[in-house]
């Protein structure tokens, strides 16, 4: 069986070669060849996953030669191969018609196949060098896919931003691989992780702990690939590329950070400080991504910042010790974000026909003869809004996994679940509706169904991805902080959240004019966010300075 | 005696400022065969001298000097527009890494192969330079951009050779860098990675100035299918040789 699995990463490369060689002869029919081979890859990936579950023989590893070039079949690689090949096939099928009027039709499918092969090789890599090869290739393929339309300077500019950000993410992983090889003397993951487990206290350069140094470098690599602040500027601007590429990138490529963090989970389990770093950077990214999303008036750019926020949540989950949940999150996000991107054109067309701006309530009352929207007493709604989501979350978790509450990471996740639930109810309260009680009840029911489904699937998925309960507990434990500090932080954040909601509520009720003395502050903040915190401007200024210095050096040294 | 040999080697496996000699020589001739011969033979003379000399006289100084030379030339590549000079600077940035590899006491064939692996990309860029100059009268980036539209085969060759220059997988430069990194100290490793990053930046700028962007410049014939197949075969052989040599790099 395992020999057959080589076909999963190799077939897309074969498809790319065939597309390149036959595109002159077959013309646009070459796309069918590409789609057909990717369908085979999807079937193989599905078979691999079901075979893995049915055989129950544990992870397998196989190498082409004695040195490097190996695959590892474990829950992570099996499930991600299925997800990647599935999303890639959808993007292929979508592109058959979408790209038909674009120049370089065959080249596009060749690049799409090369990208698919590179991602599949990355998720299935069984040793450090195979992983590095795939890791590098992903950035290169993305560069050419984003720059598929070779002429507009803007396209090339943003493709270049992506390429450089990805190169910044490549190099820390190289250094991590070097440290691991120098310390443990092996390349293949099974032996490497065994040796790390046996001697986790090994030291490296500057007497640093190997696990801490490697985890830090892997985290840096993940930050660049998954658009974590401040290495995020490339992500929203990649919308200059073709829509299928945006879909593939936001649904698959940008998730590379979460995958690599999970692949190196046996290293992170010994590196609590780096997990805390992941949490902080993820949280910051989630906040900034979400705020910047709100200030965009371009749907694709808003989706780009939404992805940044989601990637922040994903990294934060890993930082809380919920590694499996990060994978679950990236799969769920990949599926819905891919759908949104592929549907973006339809939304834009619909918006051209109908702007979607709701009517004024007075207009509805007088002209449309609709009854005026009703409101419930705010104190009752506030109580329901704050308490019901918490109750649902606690009851469901207590039912599915009673021991879950003992982990700090679990509390963090519950906290964010609570925030999301309250936010949904709060938004619903703000909607103008004729029957607010009915709407509130429907939302609570939907929330309960989602939480039950998510929790049950989430815990089953976690047990599948990390079958060793002790290892799962060790990850949560490594991510923990001092109990008193933790409790104080949770209380502080909860108070801040509630104050924020109250502030938003009273602002709405009083309908204060913008220019109430604080208008200047709000305007400055809006300017700051609409300029995307000036991060890209700072990079551009720095880049220009460096190029100027290089030119001066060349002139001074007479170009030799 | 040993120090004198090493000082002589500094000219052939060039370290700054001795590297000025190589760069002047490379710019002196317009003939492709002469340039290729210079690029292939010149560093191998340095390899012979290194093997003859004794690197134990000052490994720390040699390592620092080599790393700084590599970074300096990689940084300068960012704003070089003449493709021939770009190629010479790439070589001047890559060859110092052979000193770092030599400090790890490899076998003589390994050191020769390592240097050849780092020479492959600059030589391929020389071929590109000749192809550009024969069609567009000059091989300057940013002068005649947008070649992808009218000259797809030549553009393909430029893209592939630039990827080789960036030392990306599966070109020999990638495995050569992994080989030298596997025995490097922290600061040397950081220096090598910085050099690698600058190569990527410079390579992307080269592509932006030739292959991508709006088409400008005179109408020119593309590579013939025959020439493109030969180029693909040559590059395939270089990749295969690199894979055979580094079957288990690191």
C-alpha cells in the first residue's frame, strides 16, 4: 500500500509535465488531463485515509533511497492529503472555464499541478530534506501563480512581496533542520522524534536548548507562511492574482504554518515559552486582521484580512496547546474560505444589480406598510446574551469530555467560544426585526447545535490526530502558565469584553454624533487602520534605502 | 609558505577585495566560451591551492572573511543590471562558501564537486546573457522587459536559470548550501542564510526586469525549439548530477 502512496505527491508533478508537453497539441483540452489526474490523486488520498483507519497499524514511513526522499503516513499527513487534493480538484474544475479567456491557459494548469504536488509533498514528507524541498517549492510556485498575468506591474509587485515573505519563512526552517541534524545526526522524522523524546535537554549553539531553539525557528517559519503580524502584508495584496489562485492560497497554502507546527509537535511539547509566543503572536494577528478587515471596502481584500485573522486564531490555538484543534480549524476555514473566494464573482455581480443596503425603518413603515421593529428589554437580553452561550459551552464540554476543563488551554478555547457566542447574540439584538424573541431563540438553537457538533467532532478528531492521551495532556501542560496569572488574565479579558459590548450598546442607543469632541481621535484611528498600520509603507521605505545603499556601493567599487 | 598559498587562493576562490580581479577579468571578454572557461577553471585553481595549503592557520578569520565577502557581493547583486556582471557577482558571492566548506575538511573530490555545484548557476546565467545580447543587442535588466509575452521559450530559460541562481530545489546550489550549513557554526549559518535570501531578492529583480512587466524593446526571435530542448537537456543533466552527488546531502 505504501508504495502506492508515492503516487499522491508524484502524480501532480507528472500532470504538470504532461500539460507542458501536450498543451501545444491538445490546446485547451489539456485542462481535462490535469483535472483527471487530480481526480485520481483525490481517490488515492481518500483510499489512503480509509486504509489507514481500517488497518489500524499505526504510522508508516518509507524512503526512496538511503539518504532523503521519504514519506510518512500518519493521521496528520493522511487527512491533510485528502483535504489538499480535494480543494485542489475543486479549484482545477473551477479554473477550466474561469481561465479560458486568459493567456497562458496551459501554463496556468501546469503551475497549479506543480503547486498541488508541492503541498502534498510537504504534508507527507518523511524527513527533513524532503520537507525543506517541498517548503521551498511552495513559495516558488505561489510566486509564479500569483504573477500568472505577466504584464501588470502591480501583479508582479505583490507576487514579489509574497515570494520574499515566503523566503523569509524558508530560511528559519533550514536553520532548524541544521540544528536538529547536528544534534541528533538523523534526517528521518520517526528516528528524529524518538531521539528528541529520549534526550529533550540537548544543547546547541550558545548553549541554548535544542528543542526551544528549533521550536522558535519553526514558529518563525510558520509566522511568515501563515501571514502572522508583522509578516502579513503580502496576504491581502495577493488578490491581484487570478481568483482560483486566491481560493487555493487561502484554503490551502496559507495553512502551511499550522501544518508545520503540528508536524513538529514532539519538539513544541518541550518548549512552553515558544507556545506562549505562538499564543501572543496569534492573538495579536487575530485582532489586527479582524480590525483591518472591517475597514476594507473591497470584498476580496476584506476576505484576505479575514484569512489573516483566522490564521491568527489557528496559531493561537496551537499556542494554547490545542494542536489538533488548529488543524480542525484550518480545514474548516479552508473549506469555507475557498467557497467564499470562488463565489466572490457572483457576489460582485449580485451587488451590481442590488446594492443590499437595507431600507430606513421609517420608509418601511410608511411606504412598505411593514410594522416597526420591536426591541426587548436590554437587561434581559444582556443576561441571556452573556449567560446562555457560557452555559451551552460548559454543559456540552462536560458531557463530551469532562476532563477537558482541567487544562488551561481548554479554558482559553471556551473563553473564545463564549466571546463568539455572545457576539452573535449581541449582533442579533442589534438587527431590526419584527419578532426579536423568535430570532433570539433560533440563534440560541443554532449555536447549541453548532457547539454540540463542533465539540463532538473536535474531540474525536483530536483523538484521531494524537491518539496518545498522555501526549495531548503534555501539550496542554506545556502551554500552561501560573494559575493565578492565568485566572487574573481571564477575568481581566472578560471584564474588557463586557465593557466593550456595553460601550457599543450605549453608543447605539444614544446615537451620538461622530463629532462629539472625540471625532479627531476616531478619525486618526480610522486613518491608521485604513493605511493598514503603515507596515507596508515601512517595508517599502526600508527596501528603497537598502537598494540605494547597494547602488552606492557598486558605484564606489566600480561595479567589480 | 602555507599562508602565501592561501593568499594566492584568495584570488581564485575570490574573497573581497581580491575578487575585484576576477570581476574585471570576467567583464573583459565578450566571448561566451572564454567566459565559461574562466568561470569553470578559475575557482578550481583556488580549490587546488586550498587543498595544498593549510587552513588551520586561521579558520576563524577565514570563515568571517568568506561570509562577509559572500554577503557583500549578494547585496551588490541587487542593483546590477548588466546580466554578465550579475553572473560574475553571483560567482563572487557563491565561491567564498567553498572556503567554509573546506574548513569542514571534506575530501578533495567533494570540494571540487561543491565548487562545481556553485559554478553551475553563474555559467547558465552567462548562456542567458549571450542569448539576450544576440537578440536585443544588450543584456540589461529593465531595458527590454516583458519578454514572457513574445519570447516564451527564452523566458522559460531565464526563469529556470534564475531559479538555479537562487539555489532553489532541485538545483545543485540548494544541496551545496545544505551541505555547508550542516557543519556551520551559528554565526556562519546566519551569514549563509542571509546570502541565500539576498540571492532570492536579486533573482526576483532580474526576473522583473526581463521576463515580467509590459513588453518593451525591439521585436526579436525566440529560441528555436531545438535550442530550447538542448537547454532543457543541459539543465536536466546538471540537476541529475547534483542529485547523484548529494544523494544524501547534509
